[in-house]
C-alpha cells in the first residue's frame, strides 16, 4: 500500500470537480460484478459522457507521468479511470475487486493486480467515507487530501465506510502489472526507490549505479510477463 502525493494539483482537482458537477451520474451498483453489487451503494459518473471520458484520459496520462506510481505498479495495462461519488449514508461494503475486467467498448481484458483510488474531496469536506483495506498487519484506514492517491493490491479485501455528512468524490482505476508476483513487485519498488535516492545524493560512483541499474532491469527482464 503506497501513497502517491499530489498526483493532481489543487487547480486540477478543482477543474475535475467542476466538470463532474455537471456530468450525468448513475447507480454505481450497475457497474459492480458478482457479490460486490449487493454491497455497493454509491453513484458513478457516466463513462460514456465526453467530458467524463476526457477527465479519465487526462488521469490515465498522469499515471504514466508519475515516476513513483510507475515504480510501484510497473503497469502493463490500465483500466480507464472511473469517478464515484458517495453522498450521506452511502457506502461500499467489504469486497474484492474482480480478478479480470473487460475494458469498456473493447474486446480487451486486463487482470487486476493493483487498485488505485485518487481522492478528489478534501478530508474536512465529509465525515466517514474512509477507505478501509485489510492487510496482513490489520485493517488500514485511508482518508487522503484531494489530489493524493493510494495504490494497493486488488486482491485485498476492502471497503468504503458510510459517509455520515458531506460528499466524497474520488477516481478509481485498476492496473495489470508486468510483474505478477506481489513480493517481487515490492522488492523492485524498494530497489528502484533506493537507486533514485542514491542518484539524488550524488555520492555513489557511476560504476556502482550502473551495477544497480543492471540488477534492477535484469530482474524486470526475468520476471516481466508481457
């Protein structure tokens, strides 16, 4: 579970919310599959609306431009981002994201390895609405500033607590990683972050940095599934 700081700026968040305020919304349960539909109570922006599709494409591009996110997910395929809204008393009970998803209006499918929630509402704008993720260390409660995102394994049992006051707006998407093994993906992320920190410190010889890059990319070459 990794937090991505400010994947969207304050100005971008405001622009997204202005567009979404005028967008058509529907029952979020209509987009859920299997048992998840029975515990999903929210609204989802119409993905076929031109303005909503444009926002999704902008966020999709931003994912590829965010080094920390690319390092954490090593994405191979990305589901077009969706936008959801929780009003008072709405919630999404414990569920696991579908393992295989079909990209809308295409015949292409992706395996959901990684889920990402990008918060578009400030924490003080609503009460409740925490993203709860079950991990090996217990349940983690996530409620981030607008423009921040969290990525976590799609295999995790998770839920969104009921909003008791205000409104919670967020974007969600799923990624198929080039690296299917969760432990290897975590190790590669830690290795890459260490390499980036060493580059910033500029205290390590070029030879040693080349050796570390060699190890990193050879591990990806060995374990990537494309």
